[in-house]
């Protein structure tokens, strides 16, 4: 009986981590599309489910999920416009382009958003010096609104969203 109770406790403790790790089929689709298009090696960040769970706890549910993949050793820089098109097409119409920054040296930063009622999903693609980082993060909508209204004040606030945002 004690073994069954321990197993149940372990499963309950890991449930939030498994939920964070299993969400984000859009992230997996972008990772697969980049792998298919470019000859670069992908590395997933180890224990990302645990990191995502810790971010959720520390921010008091401000960060609801996070995934990261790193592509290393691009022999040739991807064309920023082609990369942007690849990510945009893979994500689909539910995502909106939010930031596009291209440098003359081939560096590129792309941010796509997907509002979802009470949450905001962000997909970030950042290419720099032969490496492409993909990040998908989901944040609480009210926290995001608060940060957009006062980024410096929100950064200094150590209460992580205990203050309500007026609707």
C-alpha cells in the first residue's frame, strides 16, 4: 500500500511537468520544418519540462509553459525572409507576426503571437552566428498586459503579478 501511495504521489507531482512538456504541437511542427529545410543539428534543452514547471511556480502561474530548441552549426546563414516564411507558414493563420528584425549580417529575430483568451503565446526564432534558437512561451494575459503598460515597473515588481490589472 505504501508503494502505491508513493507512486500516486510521484505521478501527481509530475503531472504539471508532463502537461507543460506535451503542449505545443506548433513548436514541434516548427522544429521539424527547420530540421527538414536546413542541415543543422537540433538540441533540445534537457529537463525543459522541469524548468517550465519551476517558471510556472516562481511566477505564480504567470508563465504557463516554455519550450526551447537550439540549432547549431548552420554552415550557411539561412535567408531571413525564407526563415520568416517557413516559421509563418508552419505556425498557420492563428499566429500573428509581432516583431521582425533583420540585420545586414544575416542575423534575424522573429516573434509571433497567438492570443488565446486569458493567455498569450509567443514563438520566438532568433538566428545569430550560425545558431538558431526557437522558444515557445505561454504567459498569463493579464500579466502580459501589465508588463506592456509598465515594463520597467513590472520588472522591478517582485510580487510576480499579485497586483490585479483593471480590465
